[in-house]
C-alpha cells in the first residue's frame, strides 16, 4: 500500500544548505568545531544528534543512492574531495563538491535523494544524523517510488 506525500517547503532543494564550520589552526594542526553550529529551517527546530558515522569509498563507485523519510543529515568531508548530487521530489537537482581543505559542510533535509562520489583516493565523509539507523522503515531506496511519493 502506498500513500501520496504532502510535501513541505522544508523538503526541497531550496533548503539544502552549505554551512561554514569553525576552523582553528596552530602549528600543532587543525581543529574543526561544530559546537556553535545551528541548522535551523523556517518553522522547525535545530537538528539534534542521534547518530554519527564515517564512510569512505572507491572513486569508481558511488554511495548513498537513497533518501530518508525522517532523517536530516549534515555531511562533512574530513579527508579528500567528495561530490554530493541531490534531487528533491520535484526532480530539481543540486550538486556540491566539498573537500577537507575547505571549512564547509552540506545540510541535507529529509526527503532529498542523494548520491555521493569520492573524487580522491582515501576521501572520508563524516555524517551527522538526527535520526537513528533504521534501514527498513526509514530509507527510501527506489528512485521511481521516491519521485512519485510512493514510499509510506
């Protein structure tokens, strides 16, 4: 059984954000701080951290290739260069390239399809989520169902 989805203005390409991360340098190295980071969409609360994970991949392949029903994510490249391709349910697209040399990360609201490409060998992605891992109930893994809103 599938249901049509009522889309919120919060779950479109317009609400994907490239956010600056505080970076501190010294002769001992670099420190990236998320302490003062606030991700707030209109009419919503800031995200609270429920899960953090690190992923890396082969540059010949991509990761992701899904959307989330409930989970907002903040992606930070901690090594190398990573391309993130994003599509909303209206099939509007946006693409970002993030790297460990820049102090920026990408906030992705729920109901946004993502594909992640590791552009350099040994690229590493840090992902901060506001929802626990639940692949069966939370992931949308069929793109045609996603754009048709047939996943509830």
